[in-house]
């Protein structure tokens, strides 16, 4: 009898420990200004992927509840007028979103001599090994090569890259005149806005939220995150698009409601 009770108790402890290992570590200040979600890639890696709304736009809350996902955060840029993606999105090796969905934007960028810069914005990448299911996470520019012996399974574009390279000019987010004055600015990178940030370090993916109670320029984001010594950092769409759902935690940055957006980074059950 004792052995049976001990066995049941042991199974219970192991199950509890396994469940506990799958918790996302969440840290935030008491005023709800700054959130850091630390996601163990060894535990969650196989379940992390981009998600795109097929028709129209949806809030993070809608995607979270309708699909029973564990975690949802807003992703790349989109055209709110046409509900089309203007960032690259790849799911299961299939490109499901590109900047070319907005021909008007491409034409405008061509006039401003910024097409290549915008097309080569950075993206969160998930590689898979050619012979195994081993995953490798990375932040790279769109035209960067894929590592040898791997293929690109998923990617979610955004930008700019913040570290190891501050790429707001390289990625066409800002253009200066000969006096150093900004004459073009996208995504309000030089202004203080809510920010959705992803970063990599060791075997962890970090999702970092600068809420609308703690708006920051992209440069200020970089300085704020220096103490974490991340290996790579990039931004997703921010401002009113910044939104996240995890367990009972919901973040929004637009008029006390979540903005409807096109793409997300999600963790499946």
C-alpha cells in the first residue's frame, strides 16, 4: 500500500514539476510600464511560430481566445486601410505576407529611393535542421543567408534591428538630409511610443513591452536594454499596435482597447 501511495505521489510531483517548467517567467514594474516575458526555447521552441489573420484584422485577445493559444503578441507592420501585411511573414516554409501586397507603398518607396532598405528589414527567424527537428532562433535581415544544414521554417518581419546593430537608417525607417535633419520617419522610431520588442540570449526568447505608460524612442529602447546583455534585439510594430495576451495578463496601447492588427507571434498549446 505504501509503495502505491509513494508511486502516485512521485508521479504527481513529476507532473507538477513538468508543468512548472512550462511557465513563462514574467517580470514587470508595479506601475505596469515595462514587461519582460522570458520564454525557455527548450520548453516552448517547437510551439512558437508566427500567425497571420487570413481575412481582415484581429486583436491579440481575439486570436488568443479563438485559437486557445498559450501566448499571443502583435507582430509585423500592416496597412490598416487594406488589411494587408507590409512585412514578410513565413509559416511552415510558405510566404504568407510580403511588402509587395501594397504596390502603392512600393511605388512610394521607389520614389524615395528606399525600396531595398525596407525589403531588407530584420525578422525573427526560426530555422530547422535539414535532418532533425532541432530548432535555431535568430534575428537577421531578410536578405541574409540561411545557415548551412538548416532551412527557414518560420519568420516574422518587423524592424528595426536594435542590437548588435542600430539599423533605423539602414532599414529605411529614417532618412536624413545633408544637415542631419530627418526628412523621412517611419514607425515613429525617433518619437516616444509604446514598443513591442523581441530579444535573444542563450536559449531564451524575450518579449519585452514598453507600454504606453512608458513610451520610448528606438534609441532609448536600446539604452534601456543594455543591462540585459542580449545577443540580438529587434522591434515589431509598436505604438497603438503593441498588445499581448498571456494567461490573465492583457496589454493594450490604444484607447484602452487592443488595436486590430495583421500578424502575431504565438505559442501553441
